[in-house]
C-alpha cells in the first residue's frame, strides 16, 4: 500500500467516524445532546467549541499520565506532550511549557543531553 492510498484510507476513516459521531448525537433528544463522547464505542470526539482549558488539558496536562488523550476538538486523540516528555525523563530537567512551545537554546541543550545519555 502506497502513501497516497494510506492517506485516502485515513481520510475515509476520519470522515466515517465523524459522521457516526454526528448521527449518535442527532439520535438523542435535543436536550440530551452533549456533542462529545465516543464514536463506535472507543474513538473520542468533541464537537463543542474548544476552550483554552480543554486545549491545555489535551496537549499539556501534568495531571494526566496518559500520552494519548481525547482531542480538544474533532475526532481522535491528541498527544499530551507533558506526559510524553515526562516519560522521556525530560520534564525534571527544568523544562517548562514555554520551553516546549517556544523552543530555544535551553530546549536544544536538554534534548542533546538526553540523547547523549542513551
């Protein structure tokens, strides 16, 4: 399977899961629609307007040890970069959210040191 076929298959899966999620919500009485949940029983979706709090919970959440977490908006999973960097043992090295979002010399030094240690 080439890259183009794989990309089309992935797009079809996302569209199908999005349609399943919307249909699930539309089947509910209007007052019970939440616009977030799981499509096909396991794929998370959230069609509510994203907030900074939900974006932060998805992409930089020190209170959640999971690396893959539900997206702040859309279908599927996001990467909790805090949990990922913590697993890579980079968090304890004075690495902050700002260092990650705006990488500079400090981030380069931390990553270089981590690679040399392995």
